[in-house]
C-alpha cells in the first residue's frame, strides 16, 4: 500500500468512525451511505478492530476513551507487546479521541507532535514543579551530553529537596558510558532511587500517579509524546512501571561490564548452564574441560556478579541481559 493510499484509508476510517459514533449506525449502514468499496471497508474494519474501536458482535463503535483505557490497562499484563500497544494508544489519542463525548470522566489526552517538542519540554518542567509526592521515570538508551545530564541533575536535586520520592529506570547499556555511569551513581547517592534493565520499552514520566507523559513512537525519541491526565488510566501505567521496576537491577548488581561484553565464550557457556541448574561435572563434560576448571570459572563469575550462589549467578546474568 502506498503512502497516499494509507493516508486515504486513515481519513476514511476516521470519517466512518465519527459518523457511526455520532449517529449510532452500524458499520455496514455507515459505509454504504459513504459509498465505500468492499475492499476499503474490509481494511477500515480491520483497523478499527485492532484499535479496539469496533464491537465485533454488534458492528457498532466503542467509545474511544474506553478503548484507550482498556489498551493501557492490558499493558502491565503483556509486557512483551508493550511497543505495539503503545503505538495504538498514540493513534487513539491523536486521531480518534476528539470524536468522543466525555460526561463524567476526568480523562484528558494531549498529543505533542514532533513540531511541538519545545512546548512539551515546557510542560514537563511545569509538571515537575507541580508534583508533590512522587516522580517515576523510565529512559531508553539515548545520546546524553554533559549539558543534558547537568540539567537532569538540577531537576533531580530540586525534587528530592522538596521531599519527593524520585525513581528512575535506565537502559542498562547506558552504563557502558563512563560519564553516564558516574552521574547515575551520584544521583543515587543524592537520594534518587535508580535501577537499570536490559530493555526499557519506552520513555515515560509519571507525576503523583495522576499525570503521565509517554513517548508517542517507541522507535523515534524525537517523534513527540502523549500527555495523559486521569487517575484510572495513569494508575494502570504506574502498575506497568512497578512491574518494570520490580524486574530491574540495582546499580550495585551490575558490576564491571555493564552489558557483559567482556565475558569470554567459555564464561558465557558456563553461565547458561548455571542458569539451567547444571552441576560442575555436567558443565565440564559439556565444555570438554576439567571439573577443576569449571569450579574456578564458577567462582570467578559468582564473585563478578556479586551472587550468593552458583544458581543466583546464572539467574542474575540472565536478568542483566548478559546471555542474550
């Protein structure tokens, strides 16, 4: 499908959804009145179903705010599908939410496209100033400079000085940059709670569990963001954050090589077998080395990982992404 056809389908889908929602029509009736071709109707129907905007039993519309809330609430249960879900959320907020009437709903969504990045940064500063108890952040890998780190240090110090709890999740690969690694340790020592994980699904900021800013396109850090205001939806995002936080690692648990790049092929093989629960003699037979060599390797790896047992060393190496 060409870009032009894709744009036409987007416009047709929005027009069809708006008509169905406003008039209470079924998809077939609305599509017939609009003179849509059968092939076009099929594509539009599939899109609305994927976005959760069409009830497949009645062939009528689903409220966009309800579809948005359901999509976000599912995120913390299906972490592996987070990126796909996230793109759908951005599409709902940007293209469909305006058609929905809100009666007794505190949900508000703003989309900051690429051209409004400066306004987005101003809003982030405002929300940080208005926060009273807690700030939660997650940051995927990015090319941070000394200037951006200095600005982040100043904001963090200000928030902690006001007695707020500040937590940040970072992509583990960032620790391979000595400047970033030292800054994160300094932030931790200054009162911020810091953890790292092999995979950070998207950039996100949550203020007092009431307002969230989520990166619009997980593949494009500069592609804008969605600001979501509403306790129910934001609580779901906070639950997702808590899940990621629980499965992340403390800085002290990421020794020496942040990404395991310095491990030898033999060390990686030993760690995989340790994670599987293999004993020294089984590892020795598998690698074709002596049991004494395996015992030495296990001791080195256990110390390197700060693990309390051989099995814990294998598990910790897996969590840190060393064996991917």
